[in-house]
């Protein structure tokens, strides 16, 4: 009797709520904007689901990310069982915290994708893929709110991938806050004008950079009524200001996932996402 309630082993189009189904996961204790952002820029044929990782004693340490790295497989397994077409991992530090290195992360993503027959992408490695697709060699990193060990890990990962990081530093290094503790107190949501100020600062520090990057999932109160917005919503105006590509981990991850399912944004975006059209 119970057999008639078994889930399908393979999802076909008539089983799915949307022709294209996308799954995101994010670090514990982060209400993540990725599902909302992705859905708002996608065609109506796309549906999005999110899964917040659960680690009760999580304090955002790199060691905890390494210890809980196996949870990413749980995420891909669950999403694949529910007919998701592509999975994305939000959180740029997980790639370097893993200790696997650039090639190890590439192999890890490919292995999970093959095992569960569902493409899986990590935002930290998606940045590498995006820069290679744009033939970028020299970069500067707006490290935003990231702790020094966080953004230094990102720099090391980018260098291992073959990129020349001309300058990197967070909002404290740039002089906008008196201490890292003052940056932390903002809980990763900052005033709207800091976006332009910080990117201009970084561009002036590295005028030879082919692209300006921003790591993590920073938020600026640049939306209507001061609603926080990710860098992906600001990239067009920043590119017009600085005259070069602006690429965040959110931009890179969405670009990589859209490539897999063969869609492009319905909205106007910056250089990387516009390349899909």
C-alpha cells in the first residue's frame, strides 16, 4: 500500500511546478537574499527554493565551515530528489575554508553534480569561472565587511587560480570605520553611499585592474525606502562610474547557474550577466 506514495526517481516536466527549478543554500543564521534576487531577475518559468544550513552553535568561523562542509552534499541530495535543475551555494569563504584548493573545489563540485545528476556551484569558485570567462587577469578586491582572515583567504584562492590581485582590503582598511568591530556591528548592512565610495577607493588603489570584485554578500541601503540591496543591483551604475566590470559573488553565482539552465536575466544587469543575452 505504501508503494503508491513513493516519490518519482526521475523528475519529468509534468511532475515539476516550474520548467526551471533552482535551489540555494546559505550559511546558518543568515536570511539570504539569493532566492529573492534570482527570482526577481528570472523569467516566469523559473521557481526558486532556499535551504538554510542548520548548525546550532555556529559563529561564522572558518573552522566551522570546514567541519560542516559535508552538509553541502545533504543539500544537493535533497534538492535533486525534488526535481531541482541546478543548485547554488551562497557564501564565498567556504571554498578556501575547505582546504581543498582551487582544483579540489572544482572536483568536489563536479563529483556532487555527477553523483546526484544535478549541477552544483559554489559562489567562491563561480567567481573564478566568471573571471576566466571574461578573460580577466588583474583584479582588485573590495573585501567589504569580511574579517581579515576571510578576505585574505579569498585573495589566496584567487591567486592560486592564476589571477593577479593588485589590491585588497575591507571597509576598515579603506578608512570608513574605526575598527573591524564597528564594521561587524552593522551586521553586513551599510549606508547606500558606501557602495560608490568604497568601489571608487578600490579602483583608485588599483587603476590597472581589469575588474573590481566584491566578496561575500554585502548589502547597501540603496533600494526604495532604504531597503538593503546586494551588489548585483548596483553593478550597472558602478560600471558606468568606473569604466570596468564589477563582479560580486552574487553576480558570479547567478551567472553560472543561469548558464546551466540556459536562461538570461529579464532585467538589465552588468557586464557579466548581460553576456548571457
